[in-house]
C-alpha cells in the first residue's frame, strides 16, 4: 500500500481522523490501486458481499416470525409464507439467496484456480476464503434444517450421523450434537442459534479476507506482479466500483428470476411435508451446492472411508498453494494446466450430477471415477504439470501487450525467470 | 540478579507455572458446563422407556414404535423366517452375530431392534431388499430377517435395544 499519507481537508475531519483514522481507511479503499485489466470474473467479490448482506438482512427479518421448536417450526414457516406481509418474498429471497451465494462462491473459487490467485503471496487470502466457504456450508446446512420438513429432518440425520463414523467416540459426539438420542427439538434450537451466529463470523472473516487482499493487491488475468500505483493500475473508485455495480445488476436479474419465476426449482418438494421420524423419504438429496461432496461420500463402500474422503476433498484445497509447483500464476500462459483446469470443472459437474442420482449402477461407477480423478488432479497432476509444463512467455507489464496490440516476445520474461 | 541467574528454578518460574496450572484448571471448569449443556437433558433422558402392547401382532407382521425419537421395529417372525435367518453361515456376515444372540431365548419369534440404518441413520423399509428383511433407501444397505447387514455401506447389524417382556403381551423397551 504505497499511497501517500491521507490528510482530511476540513478541520473537523482532521480532528476526528487523528483520533480514529476512519477517513484514512475510506481514502485507502477509494484510491486502492487495482490492476486495469481485471475482467468480469473479478466482480464476484463484490457480488458475494452483496449475497452475505442479503442473507443477513432477510435472515434477521425471518427470525422475527420464525419459531424454533419441533412442534411449531413447520407451521411458522407456512405462517411466514401465507400470513406475514411480504413474508413469501423475504423467505424466497433468503432460500434462493443461499443458492445464489454458492453459485457466486463457486465462480469466485474457480476464478482463483484458473488465474492462480491462490499462489504466493496470496496463500492467506485463499485459506481465509476456504474458511468462509466451510462456514457457508455449515450455515446452509443448518438453515435447511430450520423449516423442519422431511428433507430438513433426514438431511440433518444423515449429516450428523457422519460423525458417528469416528472410531470410539463417534456415538457420544453424535448424541452431543443432537442433545437427544436422535435429531429432535434440542437439535433444532441449537441449529437455529448457530445459524444466526455464523453469518457474523463470516462477516469477520470477510474483513480479514479483504485486509489480506490489500497487502499484496489483486492478482490479475495475466498473473504478474505489478507496481502500484503505476500505469498498470486504476483507482478502485470509480473504475472498479462501476464495473462491480454493473455485474451485480446482471447477477440480481438472475437472482430475481429465481425468486419470482422459479422459487422452488432449486429446493425439494419433500420439504413441504412436515418432519416425520418414522418415515425416511425414498430419495434423500442435499441441496445442489453440496452434491459433489455427497457423491464422493457415497462412492466409497466403507462408512469411515467415505467420510474421510468427503472431508478430504475440501481440506486438500487448504494445501493447494503448496501442491501447485508452477512459477507462473495465470493459466493464460499455462497450455497444459489450462486443459486440466477444464477437465476438473467437468469432473466436479459430473460428481454433482451423480450426487443427485441413486447410488447404483452406472452412477456409482461415475462417482468412483470422478472421485479418483478429483484427488488425482490435486495430488498428482498439479505438482507434476508444474514441473514439466513449458509455459508461454509472460509479459513484463500489463500495459505492454495491450498497447502494442500483440505480445512483444522480445520484451517478455522467459518462463524460467522468477516473476 | 547475579544470584538468581545461577539458580535453575527461580521463584518467578514457580509463580508462572502455578499460575498457568491453576488458570488452566479454572478455564477447563468454566468450559465444561458450556460443552456439557449440549448433551441430552433430563427431559430427554426421562423418555427412556416405552411399553408396547404386542397382542395384536400376527405372525409375519411387524409394527414400528417410537422410542427416544427413534423408530423401533417389533417383528413377529414366522417359523420359516426364523429358520432362514438361522441357516446363514457366520462367514457370510460382515458383522457376524448368530440369530440366537439377537432375540430372547424362548421368544425366538420376536425380533425387537432399532429401525435405524447403521450407515447414516435412515429408516430401512421392511420386506425389501435382496435378503427379504429390510432395505435402506438412502444408500442401499440390505438387511436380512435377523436385521443383520448383508450388503451395502452400513458397517453393523441393526442395533438391539435393551428390552424385556413384562408379561406375555407387553414389551418394555429401554
């Protein structure tokens, strides 16, 4: 952060800023030098902030009308849908908002994978981001339990039973999580409490995420280090704010499309049946954003093994910055990695698809192939490709290839040089 | 100062160690109630027994009752079903248990077990699956006529709860 020291113009502003430098912070955020070549894949940070605030605001409102009790929860959600003024709208925004939140976060994560944003010196940003993602999954899971429908109840039963796979103490842990001998009223009330807490934890981590981002500055599509500020950067405001705002508008159109025209298409109709501990629905599926992990869980014919692989699929991402051995960040200059990136996307989509299908026949085979490839990508392909791949020449600065029309290779760094 | 430098253990080291120790014990004493409050409360534990009237159950039929929030299957098995359950070799079982160990002796026709799949807790469907017993629709576990796991991801046989015959027509679970 190389901007010069900010001094407020007004006397009152200077008096306040000397005591609490909020105006300096605002000035930093406004002038923050941003790479001028950021494309629309970089607008999802702002979109995600919007999603988080939407969930917090609609959630606070829903909590005013919702009753966290096993006998009353289901009816109170129907009360919100039928009796509360605009209750249907607020609930549909909240439930579809969760899906939109995950849609945006997956694009954000794969953006990072493509352009190497997780690589040095941005490992901490990446790890904080993964912690946010884990908390998002916890919040989404607990939120799905609150309406106390059949999917709520049996989803909660299946997921909490994952912990019973832990040797020796598994059953005690599961009972402790439930506060009963099955998913029951104590489970519902604690899930409500935690569901309300987690978004604020996420908010705190978002502050750290952005703080850690502002130390090295943004990565960019060519993935090179740039001088800040320089001819390669533009101030965050108005250049990035207006671009983010435009992308957010497009995103909100899609969001509104779901809320107003297909509010239940991403949900499951079984959740409009009240929870019944005596009857399991014929086909239990989690929400779409958890399907790839569910497919991994079911691909293993062993209970503990399945649970370990499922959690491993997430935790392996934490060491990703050290598994990727390439010195070049952006896949734009990595012809081999680029292809494996798209194969990984297809792999995750296939896992998501088979996660929604019954675990038998061809789906089970696909799930196993998909699971093996997922781990192969991170454990074998990434480290090996990083060593063997002949990367394309990387430009010296963002401006050079832009201003000359085509990349001037004589100006370019060679791939064996450190960037 | 010169004196204390020669000593290996100073008065201050002692104070640090004891402070940390007492502090850690105090912290543990405060954290434990916060953790234990999540365990089943007295109201949950009070629901620990259920009495069931079994006089109306015909051979070959079963009923399901709720005990501690979980379904319990009470199945009155026919002679053929008992013979079939007992004809299985223990080598064919992922979790070897004799049928005799899973019922009360003299009450061989009554199979009383938690209707909870030992994989991830779904309720298996009766008279389904490859072994004529139960089939779990969630992840495809097959159980036989003794509630023993035969095929699929579940690691164990369905659990037999603590129960007793109060009289000829009544079973007390728990």
